[in-house]
């Protein structure tokens, strides 16, 4: 079992004992998503810490998108609940890069890899995603790569 998953389980138990319903339900949902990822495919296997973080990132993104959708539909209470769940998940995710740091990493990676032009967007994205290592969302990374490639 990964150390991140162990931490999630321990924190969920502590939240359960403290009667913190938001944290308990959010961490249960996260652990269920991790469990689903573990049994996906041909054989059940334990996820590495990086894979667990990828699942948590996906779940946090779902919460942000749901909060936006609820807010646009006028369901402020549900949007607030989704944002609160996202904040609980953010505790377990690596700190996100600010725009200046992201720009610097993308620029350095594009120069080092010799990426120029539209035709190299895919390989450039792969290299930049490896460089940022989960510290920035894919949409932000893609937008910056496009901007710097002049697409």
C-alpha cells in the first residue's frame, strides 16, 4: 500500500472519530476512487504514490468542474460543498506552480528539447508534463505550450 493511501486512510479514521462529516465523506470518496483504479484492468494491484496522486488530482478536478457547474446553475449551497471537498483533496496534492514558474519550466523544456512549431505539440507536451510532474493541470500546461510554440 502506498504511503499516500495510508495517510488518507489514517486521516479518514481520525475525521470519523472527530465526527468531521465533510472530511470523512470526501476521503471515503477518494479511497473508493483509488480502490476502483486498483481493480481496473486484468489484475488487482496496489497503486504507487504517483498513481494515487493522479487519482486524487482527477477527483479534485471533478470537484472544481462540478462547483463551477452548480454555481452557474444557481445552486450556491451545492457549489460550496464541492469547493470544500476540493479543498480537502488539495491537502494531499503537491503545491501547484504559479504562472511565472510554469512559463519558465515550459520555456526551458521547449529549448532543451528543440521543439518548434505546431507539428511538435504532442512531443512537447509529453516532455513538459514530465517536467512539471503533476504540479500544474494539463489545461494550463497545454495553453502555455501553445502560446510559446506560437500555435
